[in-house]
């Protein structure tokens, strides 16, 4: 797991500790499914083939921090394996990352597009 993954896990863990009645197994499952789906799609793009269960779930199983975090809400590695098996049976070839906006962003110090001759941050950017 990389630093970004560990940062996400840290935030999830803090949310669980702070709001134990709000962060439940049911509220966590959609995010876990989405994360696993993206991992599979990334693997397919990189290797041009479907991963094995171990390719995907192995990286999570090796992180005790992640395993302990999901156990806090009652999710087991076995459940994650079952979700991954279901996702591996899906057609991932058509998955595409969402497109980013092509509209150029206005910098804070650029002239405001409304024509006031003020900087954007002093006019419409408030």
C-alpha cells in the first residue's frame, strides 16, 4: 500500500473512532466496492489482462493497519475476497475514468472575466 492509501485508511479510522454510530458496515461497503473496482480496472489497464484474486486482495491482506481498520466496522478479509471475486467476474474492459473538465480555470490574480478590471479574487472570486 502506498502513502495515499495509508492516508485514506487513517481518515477512515479517525471517522470510525469519532462517529462509531454513523460509520457502519453498510455505509463502508459501497466505498470498498468502488475502491476494489478501481484497483481491478487499473490492473487491467497496466497489464492488459484480468488480475488474479491474490493480485488484488494480497495488497490489502498484507497491511495490518487496513485489516484492523475494516475489522472495526465488522468487515472481514473473507468478505472483501468475495466482493473481489464478484467484481473479477464483471466486464471491466469498458470502464473509463471520468473525464476532467476542459474549461480553463481562472487564476486568483487574473483580471475578472466580468470586465470590472479588478482582480478575480477582489471581484467575483470572493
